[in-house]
């Protein structure tokens, strides 16, 4: 067992009612790191976008008690908004910051809010001994956004667990979107696109939390009502219920406006389900290619319902295209990496 590792995590990452890719990533890597390190968890209510005094006090007290040269892995959702707490500790502690999504890149912020969060995040990352992102695209974004040296942000991409193949339907019409219903995930763009292919047979299930952005959820419901019940807002699903959703899907659709990786992409590919996503940051990396170089799906520009509708129409009307995407998705499974690879990458960074 190596020296102690202190990990600062957002409070509630294990709450089954609030699943997210970031929470899953944190829990899986912390569990993996604990196999070889003496891990001590520090849970702090996420200090974003406006740090609560209690959260700041909890974090400040916890860090003040750590011994000199202690290694601290901090989730960026907690760390990046509180540089004034971390900058004075940079000489005493080895701070490693994990950035899931730059704070200022969150959809729905005012320009002033985005600028303030970006400035605070820049101070935090420049005080860190190392910075980690979850994809090469996200790493380059962080470097560019914060004027960090090229190649200085490390990459530890999420893993995925093996899963049995899904059984495809005859017409490819069972569409699935797995993401919290929020403006960044852009389910409104998806439903608008589906209205354009209403002449074709399909159903679409939106799996994801419905309490993050109530006004946006209302908008998606209004758009979905036009489809005559063919779009279902299913809410949060976890465990076997979520696994069944993937098994019963023909195509995963991820219309996100921003996405540093897109763990649901590899979750679908692990079951041989093709993916229609947007060309943003880490999604092309998650989609990848089959060994023969073919794409296990397609990518369209973000925020473009016409482009998404055209891709959906091709999928729903071209049996040869469906067979090709499915074959590529099944072949892509062999190239997917598990969480042990993610843990090894983080261990390499921490050891440096």
C-alpha cells in the first residue's frame, strides 16, 4: 500500500436519485485507487457556481489538517470555484485537479457568470501540481481556455464494463437518449428533429433526471406532446432498469451541446448499440472506430435539428446503413477499455 491519498469529492456522489457521469467516474476511480492506496475521502457540497460558506469552511478545515506534501485529488466541481482556498496551500500540498467540464462551459450561464467562473478556475488550475481531464479533446480545451502549456493536462478517459449484446429490432425504431434533461444535453433539439421524421415508425425514450432544469423540462414536454406520446420522459433509471433500457434500444442518440466525453456512448457500444451523437469535444473519442476504421454510428453538428433529423431519417429508412452501424458497434466492443485502465492512468499521474 502506497502513501495516503486524500480525495475531495462533491457531496452526494453516491445518491442513487442523482446519477451522473461525473459521479460514476469519481466513485469508480476512487474505488480502483483504494486497491493500491490508502484513500481518505473528503465530501464537500459542490462549490459551484457560488461557493456556500459552509462548504468553504468544511474544505478549508479538512485541507488545513493534512500533513505537508500530502497528495490531494480534487474534483473540479468542488475545487475550481475556490482558488482563494487552494492557492495558499499549493506549496505545502500536492494538488491534483480532475476537470470533468470547465465551469464556464456550462450551458445557461450569463457571459458575466461564465467569465467569473473561468477566471476562478484558471487560478485553481495554475496552483495545481497536475491537472487531469477525461478526454484528449477536453484536455486541449482546458489548455487553450486557461493558457496552459500544450500537453500539460493529463488524460484519464472513463472505462466501461462489459455487457451482453442488445437484440436489434427489425426497423431500428427504438431510440434512446440517456442524459439528465438539461439545456446542455439538448433534448429539445432531439424532439424537434423527431417531429421532422414523424412520418416514420419510431419511439424515443428520454432517460434522465427531470429535476435539474424545470423550465427546460417543461419545454421538452411541450415539444414531446406534439409527437402523440411517441416520446417518453422516463426520468432517472439505474441498475437493471437502465441496463434494460440499453438492451431494448436500437440506437442511442446524444444531442449534447457540450460533452467532455460521453460515458453513455461507450455504455451503448458495450452492448453493440450504435450511436448518433454530436461533434463536440470528447464524443468523437468515445465513439471511436471499429478495427476496420468504420464508425459505429454518426456525428452531426450540435444544436442543429435539421442535421439530426436527416441522420435519423437515414437510419430509419436504410436497412443497409443500420446493418453497417450495428456491425461496427459490435466490432468496436473489442477496443473499449475497462475502469482498470482509467485507474492506471490516474495512478501514473499521482506517482509523478
